[in-house]
C-alpha cells in the first residue's frame, strides 16, 4: 500500500497532523506474512 497526497493537500503545516483512511476486502486465506517492512526497515513478524 502507498499513501500519496492529493493535489490540494500536499503540505502539512508546522505542528500539523495528517491522517488517511483505508478500506479493503479479502476473500480466501489470510496467512501471516513471511516478511514485512515499514519505510524500508524490516519489522518483526510475530
């Protein structure tokens, strides 16, 4: 997944915040991933 700004909201004011929503659906199995990264850093899969 990648979150990208819209043309009208590309700047966050000093001390401002940003949030985004995510809606998805899935059918079938949902197995635990074998690897996961966030901002190109490896995360522990527990």
